[in-house]
C-alpha cells in the first residue's frame, strides 16, 4: 500500500472521565497509537510535512502527521505518555486567548464563555455545556521540550468566515505574535477553527505569514492553505480508526 501523500489525523481531547467533555478514552487512543506503531507507520513533524508539500523532501509511504486542535490540558496527562511509549510526536494548535483558562462551550452557539453562568444565560434550550481546560504556558513549554510542535488555531476560536476584515486580521496576527513571543519560534502552521474557511480567509492566513493551513472536511479542493485532515471522533473504536486509514489511503 502506497500513500500518495501523508495522512493527517485530527484529535481534540484524550482523557478521563472518558466521553465527558469530548474526551476520547485513553485506552482507545493507546490502541490507535499501538496499531500505527505495530504496522510500521512513521510519524512525521509538521515541518517535514510542509517540506514535502513544497517538494523539498520525499517521505516514505506510511507517513502520518498527528495533530491536536484547541490545546486541551489533558494532552499532558493522557496523550503525551501514550505517544512517548511509541516515540510519536504531534502538532498542537492553540487558541492563544484561552491559554491556562477553563472555558465553557456551547456547541450549538459555536461560542466559548469564561463562566458557566454566562454560558447558561446565552445558550437557550438546556443544551449540555462542555467544560474545557486549556494548557498553560509552562505546560506548552514542557511539551515543546518533549518534541511537540505548535501552531495557531486562531486567537479565540471564532468562525473566521463571519468576521470583519479588522477582526479577522486580529485573530490571525495576535495569535501568531503571542506564540512567537512565548515559544520563541516563527509560527508557520495554522488550523481553521471549526474547519471553516473560504478563499478570502485563506488569503489572509497566507498574508499573516503562515506557511500551511489545515482544514477538516473533505469537500474542498486541497492546497497548502487547505490541507485535509482526517477527524478521529471521540468515540472512534480501533475498527473505526482502521477504516478511516483504509478509506483515505488513495485520496
Ligand atoms: Zn477547535
């Protein structure tokens, strides 16, 4: 089996209690990593992926890039030790406005709130709010020392296609500046909050200095600023995961 290009997987949260607040069960995540390792898949960095897209390097077949969106705090406790067992690395996309915070999330409203009260007041029909804890700067520094890479997921996880030009620039520039100052490296990687973008947003992402941008769904034509990722859902079993790999092998 030969990939035309590396597969890119998208995860969000791995932790306990499993299936609460969008947590994938650590044992399920471990089964997936173990499968990749046992089958000889090679985990690459976003830098290698970018070099591949720019035709600077070739990659062996069975190369995979693992990404995490949002910068959930439980990456440290649950995902990192599992990945270390297999010597795997990942790219983590951060929302710079939420570093070290706990936020309440309404999926229906596509919004994040500082307090539960605020979230309850704004979300209508008694939907179950999600409570997300985010990595702090010392934790991000620790993960960087462990070999993880970082990118921007926007400053505050807004729907970029709905923003004014000024607000869009802010979301792209502020997060890149903050990450540069805190991590001490140019930030080349971007992932679209909600996977949402259009031609206009792509142009601004490029102009802001990012070199590659990751999307989610498969309905668009792919290029360096709309790289397709395979979403591994919270409740994906090992069988689901294997199916995802097989379905995407020849895309
Ligand atoms: Zn996100």
